[in-house]
C-alpha cells in the first residue's frame, strides 16, 4: 500500500489543499473544530480515487488511505541526515514524504468521515499491544473532548467492532501496516500535543483494552442523549461484561439452529432499519457481518476490579436511562438493531449474573453490586412489551441466509449443512438444488447424506407434480453422487440409517424416481461381476454394488444370493461382497419386535430356499452360508443363532422337504466357534432342539412299518440326524445354562420326554446326561454283556423277550464307534468253548438279519467293523465252503480268510432273509435299501482285497489267490442277486 501511484498523487493533492486552507498553522496542529474547513479536499480526493479505480474488495482504498495517514501520525519524518539512505531502504519513505505531517485529529476525523470503524479496528489490531492500547486511549480522549453525536457514534462503532468476531480472511494492508510500525519501533507518546489519558475511576492499574472503551463511555455518557445511541452504548457494555461473568464466550455453544435464527434476525433488522449502515448492502455482506455480530470475539478477560467497575457503571446507567428507554422502546412501532442487541445482551447477562452471584469468593460489596444490577435488569426487561422480545424471521430469508453461509464458506458453514439438509420446505426450490450441486463436497458425510435422503423422501411424499418430480430426480441424483464419494465405512453408516428408517425395501418404495432402470442396472452390474471374479476386483465390485444396495437392499441381496447358488464358483466372491456391507446385518422386527430377523437370511430364504435342484447348488449354498457366518477378513454378516432360527428350527419335522439340508446346516453351525462368553446355542432353545432330533431318530424305529408317504426322511438322512445330535451333545455343557439348577431341571425334563421314545435314543444322550442318569437298556442285554451297574440299568422292554440279548447288543454297536468298541469289550462269550461260540454265531446271524433293514449306511459300516473284529478274535465262527468250483487249487487262502468269511456271512444272512419264513417281512423299497447296503459292503471288501497283495511278495501265486477270492465273492454276489425279490 506504500507504492507511489496515480491514486497517491490525488491523495497528495487533497492534503496540499487542506494544508493551504489551514495556513498559517500546519496540519499537525489541526484541532477538531478545524476539520469542517480542511476535511472536504481530503474527502473529495478519496471519492475521486474510489470513482477512478474501484478496488477488488469494497473499502480497500479507504483502508489504504487510513493506514497511510495513521503510519504518518506514528512515524515522524526522518532527520535530514538519513534522507539519502531512507529512499533506498524504507518502503514507506516515498509515500510518507507525499503526506504532510499530521496529528491524530486528522486520523480520527478521516476515519469518521469515511464511516469506516471496521477498517479502523482492523488496523488497530495490527499494532503492537501497548501501542494498540495507547491509540485507543487517544481515540477516547479525542471523543471525550468537545463531544458531538458523530463522535459518540464512532466510538460506539469502534467498540462494537472490537467485540465482534475477527475475520479470518487475510488482510494484506493491515499486515503491511503492522509490519511497518514494528519495523520502525513506534512507541506511545504525546508528540501531537494531546495530554496523557486519565485513569478510570475505581481502578489502580493501567486499564485493559476493553476498559479503555468503558472509560470512554463513562466520560461521554452526558453526551449520549438519543434512545438509539443509549441502547447502543448499553448493549456494548452488557456484551463486554457478560463474557467474563459467564463460563464461556457468547455464541460458542449456541446450537446451530438458534445461531441461524439470530443471524436471520440481525439481517432482517438491518433490511428494515433505514438508519443502519448495512441497510443498502447486499445479502452476502449482511450475512457476513451478521455472523460476526453473533459470534463475538473472546476479548481480553476483565480483571475482578475492572469487572465490578463495569457492572456498577451499567447499573447506574440503567437506573438513569432505563425509564426513558422503556418508554421509547414500547412506543416504537418496530425494533431497531441496537434495541434488539440491548434486549439480547441484558437477557444473557442476567443469566450470567446468576452464576456469578453464587460464587463463594465475592465480597459483600461485590455481591451487593451483582444483586442490584440483576434487579435493575429484571425490572427493565419485565417492563418491555413481549412483542419486542421475540422476532420471527421469514422462511424464505432463513433459507437464503443458510445457503449464503454455505456458499460463502462463512463461520459454522459446516454445521449449517446439517440444517440445510434436513429442511424439507426448502428442498422443493431450484435455489436449494443449485446450492447443493455447487457445494457437493461439503455434503459428502454420512450423516448429511442420510438427512438429504430423508428430506428428498419427505418432499416426494408431499408433492407429485411433474415439475417437482423432475426436481426430485435431479436432487436424488446429486445426493447419490455424494454417497458414491463416501468411503466404504461411511457408506455403511448411510446404509444402516436407510435400513433403520425404511427397512429392507430401502428407498425403492419412497423414491419411485430412482427405480426407473434399476432392474436393468442390477442385471448388468452382476453380469459384469460374475464374469470377472478376482480378489483384485473386489473393491471395484463393492463400489458398483453400493448404490444398488442403498436404493433397494433386499432386491440386491436376493440377487447376490441367487447368483451365489446358480453360478459355479462365484459363491465365495459374492459372499465377500455382501460381507463388505456389515450394515446388511440389520435385524428386521416387522410385527414382532421381540423376535428380530436377519434381513440377509430372510432374503436368502426367499430367494433360494426350497429351490435348490442339484447337489452342486446345495453345496454352494452351504459354503456361501458358511462364509457369511465366518468370513476370512470381515465381521460375520449373520450369526449361527440366526441361521439356526431361520433354516433349522422350522424344518426339524419328518414331513419337511428340506430336512436333510437343514441337518447339514446344523452340522456346520455347530462346528462354528463361539467367541462370546455365552454360547450362541443358548438362544436357540437347545433342549427342545435335542428333543426334536431324538424324535426324528425314534421315527426310524418304525420306518418299514408305516406307509411310504408317512415315513421319516430316508435312512441316509438318519446318519445326519445322529451326527447332529452327537455334535449338539458335545456343544451343550453345564455352562450353557444360566445356573446349575436350571441345567439339572433341563436334563430332567429331557429325560422324562425321552423315556417314551426308543431306548437307543436315551443311550445316544449319555454324553449329555453324564452322571445324572444311567444308560437304560433292555434287560436281556445283561445276559450277553458284563455291564457295570453304576452306568447301566435295565428297563422294561416288552419287544425284547428271551434270547434277544444279541439283538440289543448289535443295536448298541450301531450307535457309535466308541460304543461298539465298548460292547466288544463287554461281550460275555467263552471262546474256548466251541459249543458256546457256535451258539453265539447262530444268534449273531439272526440278530444281524433283524437289524440290517433298519441300519443307515453309517450304522451298517459299524456293524461290519464289529463282525470283522469278532472274526479276528475268533468269537464269531463262519465256516465257508468252495461249492462254486469242482477242483480246489493248491492255494494259500489264509490271508483272505476274514474277507471270505464276511462275504459268506452276508450270503448266509440273505439266505435267511430270503427264506420262506421271512419272505413277507419287508416291503419292496426295503429290499432296495438292503441291497444298497450289501453292495457297499462288497465294494469295501474288494477295496480291502486290493491292499492285501501289497503286504506279500508279488509272485504269481499271490495273483492267483486274489483272483480266486474275487471270483468267489462274485459268485456270492450272483447268489444273493438271484435270491433277492
């Protein structure tokens, strides 16, 4: 600002004319009364500068002029000896030499004439602290001498600017001015002839900057006569005092809605008050200044002595002016800005005084001051009409102010975005949309996107005009663009909010405009995803699915579930996509808040459950579900408990078509770890679940005795039921119950329920019952086994008459490999007694035939293993003859003895089963089952034969023996095939 230019030459001319008019006295001796004479040339020069070259920022040329004059006042001309060096080294030298020496009178009158208190305070703040206080003292002294209404107005304006929030934008002129003053080391002085300021009454130390202003008010109070000026003065004083009296700066914690209301009130008052300097300003400038007025700066905190001196002054002024001001305010038709400020400031100060009065470290005199001031304020406000205390702003003004704050990035514009996004009445205007589009970056936050979506939905519901629909489409597009720019974490926050507000349908039911083309986008997106499955493409796939998930969550999830089942090899990748949206773990309540249901599981159930047509689809379904429960690098999307309640509990019925798949799911969920202290199974009614499985097993005891359409699931499924029951018993522990008493009660309840079922069901539950209950078995089992009485007990079983011990023994061997080994160890047969062995062998064959049709594949394998063990221990005697050959070759068949014996055992069993006495015992489909079990056993025998030659020398005789045995087995198979109906 110190450069010599055309504008500087014009200003130079104005000062020369002013100096000429004041002759013979120089301008540095100018008195206040002389300004009307010398001021016009300077003012004309400044007006010409403003007209010739408009500044890029309003008022810049005024500020540069004030800064130049102020610098000239503080920096007297250099001595003649330094002139040669000054023009080379001092940037201010040339500009300073063009302005004659002036005093503070010129500075203050110039600032008054330009009506530039804000520029004056901006430059004042740039000065060093001590010099700043000194210059303010000079202004107070100047105003207090020969005081005019203009002097009072300027002092109050300066005071108000000091209180207001300092602008954050960079001020190059003020910075250059402050740097110049510091460079030259200017100090407070009396070089222009003014006397040092007097101290404020009641203070002993040098007053702080705010108290200099209070001093000015006390010294000029007799000159303040107009009601507007008195309101102005009292408002300034109250604003200054309420900050030290309150816990925090005014406006700091004001909610943003109240903040907006205050800013709008100020703008409205300025617009309606022709006496305000901002009356003719544009909305942008009004809003900027109103924000500064509402957000007061944290001025230097007053000391206790200064604070109470100020409180006394306010008390005295309110007593002196209060009655007259009340009459003026109540008699006016509308509120002016200064009276509005006074009422606001006094109301806030009254609240601050309440806290100050409760302070324990006040003296009696200080408490009296606080009490008297509070009473004076109370009386003053009580006598003001209610209409003056509240002011409602026009709705269109509120929206315009909010949009201005956002567009100009003014104070609290970030918080204002929240108000902007949630105002439904504003969203139907083009201006609102334009503001949103221009400031999209500010709205790229999850909470704002969610509020915008809620606003758009509400607007859509309230209006269906064609123009409104087009506007809604543009708004929705913009909001979705904001959503697209969010991080994945923030997208999940928005999705979570959408699900909480609108449930599984998401925005699809509320925003019909977004559903146009949705199905096509859904198909295209997932076609691209399924054709390029790769870990590298996961983030891209998630990004492309995010928008679809937001618009219509359940349709998107159903599409993923369907593709995961029917598209070979894509199920894990699609599960990863779903797990990238943990918000989809949303639990729906629908009509039953007490039983929430997983959105993902509902979609999975509706999309694919009951529609799986191949074993491959079932496998992919199971793997997809397992990944959702236990993903590799994300939080589980569904829990085992939710899966159990959705796919298992409703399906554990013999007439359910999906029971086999449900049992496979149960096996998977039981294998899932439970990291929580409380096992998830506790929330799934574990003992009723155990009982359901027991009833299914009990149904198999009547499998061939009921018509085909009434039967339990296939005997192949029996193994799934038994395995699931064993897993469940393994998982259930006393810790699962809320207390030991509940555990015992639950076991007793289960034991009572199981008592009416087949005895084998109870034996399966031994791991669960533990020492609470013994294994209850038919009494005849004790005839063939040495059963310990502390763990086994006989039960009444009418179906097991004399000689049925081996039947019960074989049924025990079917239940598990562990129990089969125990039965072998407990078997009471004297192997040294050929007659007893022979009798046992015959009984074993009969019992085997009785058990065979009811065996599942797993149970039959256990029985075959038991038979092989008995043959190896020579407890079971099965003679075999080679009746299929005329001449027995000279071969060593001892290594193949057990294989031949097993095959002969099967043959003898079928001979008994196909005899006339048993011909009507089994239905046709039972023969098919028996044949399948036999075929599986023969296949295992052949597999075992292939492994035997590896243990011997591979010579010709070994090959002949193997071939001979295989031929014998083949003959046995042909024999059985010929007998089976």
